[in-house]
């Protein structure tokens, strides 16, 4: 054949080189993003796109995944120690940030330790990576600042009773700030409020005194109501007795044809009441001594009785 000689070795080298380039391209360029993850891709240092779940192809040496800096707390020797790390795979699931206790001063100048947990979720990975240097640290700092501000508006008693109110207020404040970081603050939970020992003892004494005061008030109120009921009963009994006497007087006057004075009728009624009490008096001894006044009262019974018609005397 005419022309330049065919160099088999050179062609083989070219093919091998091309295969290596393709292999490197595939190894470096193929990326699998798992479900609930995302990756932020920059091309030549500028934001290019966000990769969602699935298989993706990147241009090696041109495309690069931007890492996000995160921070978590680990328990070491009983203490919560922060650990900072970086990852190119952004977790889009709900994340729990359990922050350590922080000292907070209430409105009445009592220093308490407040333990809060925060639940958030990355909604826009691009903003979470490019808008803040350390997402969790920024959220934690904002949580502590907002918590101190909210607790500082409340006195200790109100603070212990308004935990849900604090949770709601913090959630609204943090969610508004988290929007620019591409983050959704789902909720904030104040888990524990530690009160100084001396303040806790004073609160126990105050609660004990309050319980005793309420018991005393309840007892006094019961006695008052009982006395009112007794007085009301006596009042009603007196009214009924007076009504009975009025009717008795009216009956006697009608029966005697108005020939008897009301004073005599009253003496007659009193004598009848006295006679009713004699059985009770007799129970206390074998003999019953009647005073002179009783004899005159009993005598009025006969005088009035003689004036009654036959149907009344019965």
C-alpha cells in the first residue's frame, strides 16, 4: 500500500489513553443521589444546579459538589460536646438539634437553665449551602438569642406555666429567619427548666402556704354557709310558727264569735306548747314540779276551751 506506514503501537496507546479518559470521566462524573438527599453543584466556582435523587453525570474538573458544614452534639463524659463536620450530601429529612442547657435570666432576676430542642428541615439546599457558613450553628445561636429575649419578658411563675407559649413564639421567630437559609423550622420544644435549689425550696414553701390558706378559706366558707343555712332554717321555722299562730288565733276568734281577746288566745297557745314539752321534762326525772306561772297558763286552757263549740273542743 502506498502512503505513510501504519503504526499499530501508537494507535494502541491512543485507544488505551481514550479508555482511561472515559473511565476517569465515568468514575468522576457519575453520581448517584439517594432518596431524601440533594447535592449543590458548582461549575468553575459558580452555582450550576441542584441534584435530586437519581443518577447524574458531572464534568470532571469542571463540576464540583459544594459541601455543607454542619454541627452536632455528642455526649462525652456526661457533657454535650459540639462536633463540626462537612458533607456534600445534604439531608433533606427532618433534623433534630438538641442544644445543651443555657443560663437565662427571667424578668424577676432569677437565673434558670433552659434546655431546648429544635426540629428543622432543609427545603432549599442552595440557600442552606451558599447563604450561611454553618447552618446548625446559625440556627442554634438564633435560638439561644430568641430564647433569652422571650424568657426575659416573663417572671419565673409565668415562665413555668407558659412553656407552650414560648414554644409557639420561638417557632414563629426562627421560621421567619430560617427562610433566607432555605430551612423550615417545624417546631421548638423547651424540654426542661432547671430552677436554682434555693428558689425551688422557696417555691415549695409558698405552695404549701397557699394550700393551707385555701384549706382555711374553704373551711371558713363551709362554716359560713352552715351558719347561714341554720339561720335560714330558724327564720323559716319562726315564719311557719307565726303563720300557725295567726291561723290558730283566727280559728279561735271565728269559733268564739270574737268574744275572746287575742291576749287570752296567745296564753292558750303558749300553754298548749308547754304541755307538749312535759313528756320530755318527765324523762329527766321521776317527779315533775310545775312553777306557778305554768299553773296559770294551764288554767287558761280550761277557760278558753269552755268557749269553743263542740267540734272545736275535740
